[in-house]
C-alpha cells in the first residue's frame, strides 16, 4: 500500500514494482486533487475566467497584480471580490504610495483618505476607548466635529461651520478654551446688581494659576442695561483677586438721569502681566460707554483710565472682576450684564 503527500494528499504508489497502475487512484484521483488545489490564476482585467468556481482566486498582471476571488454568483463578471495582498484580517503595516488613496464610495477627491456619503450628518470618523458605547469624537461629512466624555454619554460639544468664514461652538454654556484661557461669548445667565451699596461682581474671569507670562494680556468685555428710581450714582471698579482683592481702576461715579429705565452700557477691562512669580506685576487699562446722563440717545465715553502697576502672585489663580456699586440701595436700582467675553487675548 502506497503513501500520500502531506500537503495535497496525492496518492504515491509503492515503487518496488508490487503495485500495478490504477487509473482511478493513481491518475484520475490525483488529477482531481491537483485541480482543486490550483493557486491564483494569472490573467488580465479583460481575460478573467468566464466560468469560475466559488472561491476561484485570480491575479491580474495588467493592474499591478490585484487579487480577487469569485463568490460563485452569476453573472461571473460580477462575482469577483477584491482582496488585499495579505490576510483578510489585516495585521501588518499597510503602506500606500504618496499619491494613492483610501477611498470610501466613488469620491472624486484626490485626498489620501476620501469619502463619499449621502448626507452631511453621516459620520466618517469616530473614536472610542474600551468600554465606550458612545463616541468621544465624531467627524461628520460636512466637517462638523463633536466631542463627548465617552462611556454611555452622547457628545455634548460641537464645532460647526455656520456661514462664510464662520465657525460656531455649540453645547451647553459654550466656551472656547485656548491654552488655559477661556473665551466665553455669553454668560450662563444674566447678572444683576440691585438693592445694595456694596461692590458686586457684574462680570468676571478667573486667571488660572501660573497661566500668566510676561506680556500676557487678559480682557473682560461686558455690556448690559440699567434702570433707576431717583438719581443714584453708579460706579464701576476693576479689581484683581475678586471683590476682596486689589483695586486696579476706580471710575468716577456717574449720577444717572432721574428715573431712567432705558440705560445702556459697554465696558472693557484689560490687564497686562509685566512680571511673574510671587511678586508678579500687573498693569490695567479700562474704559466704558453709557447713556446715563442726558438722554437715551446720548452716549458718554469714560476713560480709558490706566493706573500704576500692582503686585499680585501669578502662581495662584486670580479672579479678574468688574464690579458695580450703587450709591443708594433700592430694588429699583438695577444694573444687568446681558453679555460678555472674557479670557486671555495675548
């Protein structure tokens, strides 16, 4: 009794002359096994086999040896499935030529990674870490980007194009952080100072510990409304370190026209860091515009006012604040911040 080959299983009769040639075993059986085991068939893209069996592999000599297998469906011309020249689950570095692409859909883009989708909100890139059921980052077909905390919580912060030359941040109480400074377009709620004669914060921003460098500039820009009974005075004060901190600029008190209910104002407070450290030095500049004097349509500019530098530790956080102070406490004397921007601008 003969043996069989280890790879294909071809029958090998004994070579001592004790066996006669058996056509069925020695010839036909071996031929069938060889036919079934044949490898990739070389062809061109226009001379693919017309009657391939399911699983038939081919390589095309005119397309840089692209490889395909037939899935056995009819017509044969539509049965070819392209496969990479490596294992189906790719477990190696895949290197593309400098001008080659990874393309999804029939995109006409020449970008290295190109996608064609059917909707602007289709997700084309997503990142998660082990255990997440919601993406931490999503990139949509129109360029909109979404960020979230991961886990099971959906993305809550967006950056989208909302017009020519315009990007908009979306989400709850949206803010743009650059480095450790924050640009916040709108406060989470209107801030009103009323029925008090104490210095009260109407707009503020926290300078993070050790954020300042020599030459750094911080700014608060705020605007809002004012209404009074009688003729009280209103005074703006700019401070570093909150209401109990160091006074930087004190504006002259303004006597509001009698019973004004249509007051408007806009204020800017800039603070530059000159030196850093425990004895860091800061230089202020502030100004504001209002219509509190003669009429609602007459605006007065107060400032700009500068002052001598003050000393304040830059290695700790410091609250940069714009305070409002009434001369008379009345629930009818109200000054309200309707919007603000705040943060490091240089």
